């Protein structure tokens, strides 16, 4: 946990944005933010007694189900930033965890909220009572306030959306995390690759992503893209991944 600091029930890291996390415009990639967030989420859970090792004792594990990220501004290569996280309580089946990324002067750059589930690692089934699933993680461990008030939404594309094929991706070594599963940030990277270069460099203001089905090594994910004009005049792009015709993830990017 070197470099992770605590203020009451909130935790933070001070980071200098590295070159391998930025794009052509030297701006932090959305998938790179997710990488940073999941690492700090691990330590945030660890330091309140609900980390990977503690859950392994009961043959359970965290699974990220939903995430909403709002980009007020995008950090640049070599910029000094501070990333915060805290457990925020419960919403039905979900454990809620927020993130706030600030610049060196404390100005908000990125805010995010995430919804997590706990599964039985042997049966792969969801544990349905969060408080009983891990009694160590209760409201007494929650940090105050929020980065985004509402929980991450369920992403549903319009029923009349036209889906256009955007290629296939076969899950390989570089997609897998230390549990042998597709790392959550890789889905975001696949989605950005579906946009084409010019659209990808537009940089979304809001990103919502749902992880709906496990993808395994060797699976071929069929990728589809569609877009709509929102009621406020902004536009949105959806990317969906399917394995054998069943949705495994969906992303909504708002501009």
C-alpha cells in the first residue's frame, strides 16, 4: 500500500501522469483512468478490511458491475494529480464506491461512481445480501459525501438504435487480469477502438459502462456501434460487445 494515504474513511494517491497512459494529444485515456481507479479501489477496500485477501478467506470476490465517469477536464502527460476513493454505502445489491481526481491545486478533473457485487468464486453466483456478504464493510466504513450523487446507471440503448458492426476481438493474454478474467479497463479500450481515430480523440464528457456477462479467454467478442442525438442536443455513441449473440458489456459515451 506504498503511496496510499488516508483521511478518515477516504483514501488517496498522488500520481504523475505517465506517458503510457496518454493518447496522441497527451491526455489521459478513459481506460487509463479506469486502471488507476481499480488499483486504488483495491487498496481502499484493503484498508477497511474488505480487500482481496479478506474476501478470499470466504471464497468470495469483488466484481465491478457498473461505472459512470464524468470528465470536467482531462489530465495531461506529466501533470501531478491526486486520486481519491471511498466506500459510499449500498444501493440494493450493489456496494457503491466513488472516485475524485484533482489537479495539484485541488481543482476537479474527473469524478466517478462505481457499483460492485460480491460473487462466490466457486459457484460464480452472486451473493444477494451485501451487508451479510461482508459484514466488515458496513456504513461505519463509508466516507462522507459523493463524487457523483446518483449511482452508475443501467445503460440501455434506444430500441430503434441502428447497430453497425465494428469488428471482432478475440480475448488474449493482454486482456486478462491476475484472476484470469478480462480486465474491466480493456472493455473501455475496445469501445474506444470502435470509434475510429477522429471520434476517439473527441473525448467524451460522460462515460457509462455496464459489465453484464463474464468474458473468458479465447472468446470472440462481436463489437457493434450506434449513435443518437440526445434531448439536449448533444450526441451519444453506444458500443456493445456480444459473445454468441448475448450482450456482455455496453458503453454509452456522451459528448
